[in-house]
C-alpha cells in the first residue's frame, strides 16, 4: 500500500475525531519511520489549520544522542515545524536497555502533552513493527490476547496514543521519504543482535517467501479472531461475578475450576487491570502459578504483584493490597 499526503489525510479524516482545529503531538526519533509520519501529519495539520509539535527525546543512552536531537531540530526548522527537545533525567538512565528507554520516552512525551493540553500523541509503528512484536510475544509464550500485538489506539498516562501506520509496510515509509526527499538518521541499535528485536528483524529479512507468508497468515488470523476472544473472556467473567466494587471482586470458585487454563489466565489479567489500570498485568508464568494454587484443595490466599487472592468457602475474592 502506497503512502501519500492526499490519501493519508483521507484516512485520518475517516478514522479519527479531533477538535475543529486539531492540536496534536508526534514522537520523533529522527529515524525513517517517525520522519515519514511527521511530514504526513504536517500535511494534515496544514489542511486542517491546526497545531502540530514534534517531540524529540534525548534519551542519553548513546554518547551522540544530544547531537542527534539537535540535528533533527535544525532540520525541522527549515520546514517551520514546531518541535520540543525533551531530555531524560540522568537518574532515570540505569539499565540502558530498550525497555527502560521506552518507559523514559513515553513518560516524558505524555507528561509534555498533559502540561500543554494535548490529548493525542502519534507514534510511527508500522506493520513490520507489529509483525516483529507478534513473533517476539509468540517466542515468549504470550497468550492469544497478547499476540494481537500493538493496537491502533491505546492510553498511556491518560494520553491517547495513535498508530495510524499499522497497515503500512516499512518499504512504503521509505518510498514516501525518498519521493519527498525527507532526511533521516539510522539508529545503530537496530542492527545490534544483542537485542531480541533486531534478531527477529534479521530472521524475517533472511526468511523465504513461504515462511513470511505463513507468519503473516498466522498474524492475520490473530487479528481477525482476537475481538471474539476478548468478548468471550468478558462474557465468561461477567457470568461468574458474585460481587464487585472498587475494592474487591468476588467470583464463584466452583465455576472457575471448570474453566480451561488459557481462559482463566485471561480472566485474571482483566481482574488485575481493574485494580491496576496503568500497570502491566503479571507475566503468564506467575498467573499460571496462581491458577495451580487455586486448584489445590488447601488453597487459602496468594499475593500476585500487589493483588491479593483469598478463598472463603466456595468463593474467591480478588482485592488490591493495602499500602
């Protein structure tokens, strides 16, 4: 699928609802993906007579991160694109891994959005990214719900995250940059095989067409069936609730015992997210330990990442641990 300003504007107009004169932000790393999204949004905002700000993060992981941020900002000045360089506090750079960098980046840019009354943040994840996430989670043993990978809409720190490029390939973005003569920088960590994602990217790059076709088919099936799976989980969950308020959820022990492990794991995830909305649910391994404990005759209570599970007669009570 080819990318151009005119078609992108039509997609945005059809799929999203903003203010009359939209005020949005876009996360810009300077790489080819975020630069293509930035200029696509620049065209859209000019059309809508709105406001756009490019948020550039100096992550302080590589020695030249500050120079990269300055290079990008100077380039954007040529096009009169508003930008803001946000620097990660040194005290938050400890592990220097991808997960820490991601959390630091999202915390910085969403806090900026909150402080400047911006409700929507655009990020440049594309189809190739989503396929890599799918394989990464599959290798890690993620459940059906997790395998659907990144969503087009999500919330982080009360800010709506929008990923409008999930239907487009990396090549489509590169072609857009080439046709519009857009400059970008390449992140050397994308080639570092000490990280999982570059290894997955390398695997996909060197796989034959048959393998790629099978992986894509598998991923498409997950995307197609996941809404039905999620609906089924909620229906089973709702049918088994005995009592619920903001402090606790009580469910029938007898009914839960009859549910298969995959379904029960996802129900427990939904319960956890009811109490800890902004936090990630516990890993599958920990939830499965809880499930095995629940099924024991002598089960009494269990603490899983701040959520307390108690058994009373034939009922299970889930509650948030008091601080």
